[in-house]
């Protein structure tokens, strides 16, 4: 019996201006660009991004195939590594297969519930101290204030606070860290003077030197911060992190935790400012709890949890995930050649009308038990990714964001014009270019401690 091989389909290609064509369109309006791409070419298609051919995976089916990676056809090192590798070298997200599994098992020990309870015991007072410095006004810029707040929290929770460095050094470390984050999506990908790339490489050296210098003290300490935890954690079978591992993981963890949490709280402030009924509903639940709730008490903030999920849907802090094919493979019948870089377009999936009725509407109830629109597909809602690289800080990040908004609600009330649409910058992770102007006022009634 003879068989006829099915013709191999290649992903539809789009003629573009080399190097800048789609990159600029994407930076200008990513969602519109992705919708156009999906409507024109379907869930799997080729495009050019930062000068290289990539294949775009859109929609939950294509996302699932790549993220679950059942036949190990995709790796992170060649995908994320191309974008941010020099700055976040050997961070967990840039490791693959056996090596990734080995490191993830050790790092899990730093993200157990008791450890998170330890981190959060310092988180509540640190948030309160940070908010003490907020001077409210009709034109308060929420995004930079939240970015400063979460960076301060990172130094408390991740590095053990002020004993690690003086304020000048912390400012230098913070700048180095920002330079690393911004370097990844620069057009010029060599260290020419004045480029983001060069600043990023310099930033990486500052961070390496900083963490390496503080390792001996952390190894000797009994601190409950994440840095100390990484210096001490050990799996049941005795695996620990080397000094190099601790440095590499710390630098990546800082990045992974900081911007993602900032963006999430920023979107929540925007939506709660534009939807006073939700702000009141969330505040009523927060007022029923102490200022510094336990992890169990945080679980009772049902409305806040719905709002957070909806905000993560509307503005996923990681709007796309990068991979590289390590062998020839197929996704939904389309050939993806070995070596091809691939993006999983989370942002579009979160706005597909076939998954989310009235997708642009802020509607936290869509995640309520009686609706659960996210259940329509395992990969309809994927702000934390999926598969073996799914966010290891999912729970910790949720707790941090919830605790910040909980305190905001108990301390302030705020409003934003209903018609306001934030002008977003998508050059690295998304943020409002105007800093999100908000009318913030201290809450009228006094607060129980
Ligand atoms: C709202 C907050 C957060 C969001 C939306 C978020 C999102 C994500 C996403 C989408 C991924 C998967 C990337 C991929 O597969 O390509 C990821 C991975 C990761 N995240 Fe988060 N993240 C958040 C908070 C955090 C926090 C607080 C930490 C640490 C304290 C963290 C640490 C990590 C790490 C280490 C990875 C890599 C996991 C691996 O490769 O095994 N994240 N995150």
C-alpha cells in the first residue's frame, strides 16, 4: 500500500519593511496590530520583529501547544535569551529542560507558603511606610509612585532591607536594574555608546558585583528575606545553589517580580478609579480586615481578587512569551523550522471576542464562580504563562499586589475620568506613558489599626 504525504503547510508570510515595519506598528498599538495579524493570517503566521523572522502564535490552541511543549520542540534560551539574555543570563526563565527542572526544584523551596508568610510579615509595614510618603493631589501620577513603592518593597523583601546597602548604593542598584530591563527591546543590539544595550550591560555588571559582595553575609545570616532564602535553601536530596546561581537568580527574580506587580497595581488603580462601584465594593471588604492581614485573611478579599484577574486579562504585564524551535515541528498544521523564534501572543488571546464576551469591557464578574469565562479554554487566561515555565512567583505576586491595593483602599479614595484611555508604552513591559494621572484624596473616615 502506498501513502501520499500531506502537503506541508508553512506559516503565511507577510511582506514588510525589513527591520522596522511590524516592530514599529506593534510598539504603536500592539493590540490593533495583533488583531489585524490574526484576522489576516490566522493563529500561526510569520512576521519580522527587531530585525529577525519570528512565528506568531495567537489564540489559546496555538499557545497551549507551545507552552505545554509536549514534544520538547521549543526552548526558552533562544527565545527570551535573544531579547534579554545578556542582562538576565541564567535566570530561571532562560534555562531549559533538565537544567531548568533542577534549578526550579531548588527555587521552589523559596516559594513555599511558610516562606511567603515570612516575606509578607515585613511586607505590610513596608507598604504602610511607603504610602506615608504619598502626597495626594488632583493630578497624582500613580505609575511612578507605584514603581518606587514596589522597588522599595523589593529591597525589603528580596534583599533584607537597609542593612544591605546605603541609600546611594540602593539608588545605583535600582538604576542598574532599570537599565537591564529597558535594554531588551532596543533596536540597536550591540553596545554602542549611548545605547540602551550598553547601559544594560553596565547595569548587569553593577548588579552582579552588588549581589556577589553580599553573599557571604547572607550565607551567615538567619534573615527571612528572599536573598537569604536563596543562600540557604536545599532540596530533600541535598541540592543547593552556588554563589553564581544565587547572583543570577536574584537578578532575574528582581526583574520578574518588580515590573509585573507594578503594572498590575497600576491597572487596578486605573480601573477602580473609573469604576467607583467596584472601588466601594473592594473597600468594604478591606475595611473588614486588619491593616496587615494574614494570608488566610487575604483570601477573603473576593472582589479584589476578581478585579485583579480582570486587570491581568485586560493588560497582561507579560503580553508575549518568547521561545525558539529546537527542531522542525508543526503547530496547528503549520511547519515551524528548527531555529525559528516564536512569540506566544497573550495580549490578543485575552481580548478575543470568541473567548471573552464584550472583551474590552471591565467586567470582573466574568471570573465569578457562576460565570468563570476563563474556563472556556485552559489557555484563555494566561497572565502567568503555562507549562513548566509557569510563573513561580504567581502566589507571591498575587499576595503582594493584593496587600498593596488593600492598603490603598483603606487609606485613599481616587477617581479617574471615565473616558480616559492610558497612552501605553510597549517598548519593554507595558506602562502608561503619562504616569496615569489620578485624583487621589485621603479617605474621609479614620481607619482602625
Ligand atoms: C502579577 C505578577 C506577575 C506576573 C503577571 C508574572 C508573569 C509571568 C509569566 C507570564 C511568566 C512565564 C514566562 C514564560 O513562560 O515565557 C513568568 C515566569 C516567571 N516569574 Fe512571574 N509574574 C509575576 C510575578 C512574579 C513574582 C512576584 C516573581 C518572583 C518573586 C516571579 C518570578 C518568575 C520566575 C522566576 C519565572 C520563570 C519561571 C520558569 O521559567 O520556570 N514572577 N511570570
